[in-house]
C-alpha cells in the first residue's frame, strides 16, 4: 500500500542522499 507517509519517507531519504551527494 503506497501511502503519503511512505512517499514522505522516500522523499526524506532521497533529500538526505541527494543533499549529501
């Protein structure tokens, strides 16, 4: 089940990774 919470979690992880890269 893809919920907004999962989207936010993915967004946060991607943001941290993209920011660090």
